[in-house]
C-alpha cells in the first residue's frame, strides 16, 4: 500500500492496473471515438477515468487528483474536444 501511495500513477495493484494503464486504455478508446464521429458524444465511465482526464486537462499531478477534485457519483462533467485532445497529447 505504501508503494502505491508513493507512486499511484505507475504502481500496479496485484491483479489489477495502475492509473497509467487505465489512462492509456481510456485515451486509446477516446482517440477511437473521436476518429469515428464528428458529433457530440456521451461517455459513461467510472470515476477514475473522469479523475484522470480532469487531472491532465487541469494539469494536476495524479497523486494530488483525489484532493484536488470532488467528483460525486453519477455527476455529468463536460469536456470539450479540445480538452480531450490536449489531455491525449499529454499522454504521449
């Protein structure tokens, strides 16, 4: 647990993913969605993906995102295409 707390972005939980793994998978999906449509889309996801996108959009370190944001359950959050493209470029 201490190892994870000291490096939450890259530490994998046994049998699970790191935040980095989740972010890469999420942004691959977002890239695919963006390439397939020219319209607004609604994405329903787990809170961790919302935290990850928001941390990149707002330039907040992963280890600070839980304290920086208070994202409730089933709360709509709007990201623009520009937000997503900026965040995607930060993942590269």
